[in-house]
């Protein structure tokens, strides 16, 4: 008896999630279209929609223009749900953005955390969270890191009014923030955030070139080591001790490093590069073309296995323009099997917002299953 009950509850939760996700994805949608998209009966949709309205997850936000027939009430996410705070943590900074339930980024803050111990990083998260909390209700927190399992299971000493205890970061954050928390790979957030603004919704990959490069995707990818994929027999020795790793040619840090020494310009910045690059005759553009050559190789290696429909490049490199996109695509055509001829490569145009939107969306897409 008990077992069957659990099973039914899961089924109900799943349908509720399906309906909610259809609304989240569409922005505005009628009950009829929800039924079409979810393959649920209109009776089930009506029941679930009523429940979601009562619980303040969604609300009626207008009517569709009537085309002959009856105009229909449209449903959208209820912003009264509160904000979701998305954090992105790397070795140097915490970026945090408050995102509404309808996935608009409102405010962003950045904190330096270089060389801080984990306990102090958690305190920065709590401080930022509380700052956002002054202005609005916070529904949940999404935290994007490089290695979620490692981060979650790191043990920290947290002193409470009762005692000081060693607990995991995962437990500590839930306790300190008092809202549901998800901890995921930041690059998977970014891929989901990019997908939210694209026509393509699936098989999207996001290569973050800042720091040690990482690959994220929709659907989410587990931790990988794309940074050390071999794309040559030349170049500088990588942190892994070998030569020819993708990271030594295309990570933001290495691009600058290589350009500074090649061009003997110790003060080169991404800003200067992005200004000099479009002038095709400059020595900067020649050096950056080399980057596109290796990037193309890396993208081909990844895509031969994963078959993306859209490949997005994020990080400082996104300051470059259309010419660079075309160069990378050219390189993909040169190295790739003909099946990759229609693979679209694009520079991210949303900056860190892709991470914030993706973090919030990943939470919402699973809100009834967590
Ligand atoms: Zn390496």
C-alpha cells in the first residue's frame, strides 16, 4: 500500500513538473497548448493548472488574440514566487545574479575570493545572499562550480548557537541560506542559459575559455577534461606536463600569455586585442587566427562524438566579433567530417547572464522533483 502511494506521488509530481516546464519555456501559453505539448488530457491540465495557481507558481497573465474562435486565457510564471540567486564560483571570484521566476536577471554583484578558505567563501555567499534578501523574497539558490561533487562534499567547520561542527558544504549551505540549494557545474548552467535564448533548445554545447577550459551542455555533461585534449605536437608545456593540450592554445589566459610573448607587447589586454583584431592586417589578427585554428580542431574532436547543433564559446574571447566566429567555423569545416558542415559556432553574447539564467532555470525545471 505504502509503496504504491509513493509511486503515484512521483507520477503526479512529474506531470506537475511537465505542465510547469511548458509554461516556463513558453513564457505565455494557453491551457490547450499545454495539453498539446505535454500530451496530458485537458482534464489533467486543468486540475494541475488550478493547483499551480493556488500554490502561486503560475498565474493568468492575459488572453490570446482571438482568431475567430474564443480567445483563451494565457498562463505565465508567477513572479511572486520570488527570486532565485545564481552564483558562479571560480578560483578568483564569486559572481552572483538575482533572477526573477520569469528568468530575467535583475542585479549582479562580484566578490573577490582569491586564496580564501572554503569557510570564508561560504560566508561571502551568505553575505551576498542576505544583501539580495533585503530587497526581495528569495526562493532558492543555484551554485555553479567546477567540480560539484568535490565542492558539495568538502567538510567545513560551522559554528551555530548550539555547537561547532564539521559538516559538508552541501549541508552547511542549506543550513545557512534556509532555502533549497542546487550545486551543479557552472558550464552546464551557461549552456542552459544560452539555450533559453536560442531557437535550438537541445544539443547545445558551451565551451568556457576562462580559467582551465570546460565544456557544458544541454543535456548536462559530467566533469570532463577537454582542457587536455591533444590538438597538436607543439606549443608550451601544459599544467598536466604534456604538450599540445587545447588549453595551452585557446584558454583566455594562455591566449594573452602567448600573444604577449609572440608580439613582444607586455601590456596587451583583451580590450586592445578586440580593437586591433578586426583590422585584418594587424599582427594581432594573425595571432588570433592561429587560436581559431586550434579551437576548430578542438570543436571538431568534441563534436564528432557529441553531435551538437549549436556550439557556443564563452569567456573573454566573446569580445571578438563576427570575423572570429567565421574563422572558427572555417577551421571546423577544414578539419571536420562533412557531417559537421552545418554545425553553427557562435560567440556568447550574454556574458555572465547565461550562467545566472541557466542556474535559475535548472532549479525551476526540477522544482517539484527536488
Ligand atoms: Zn594538459
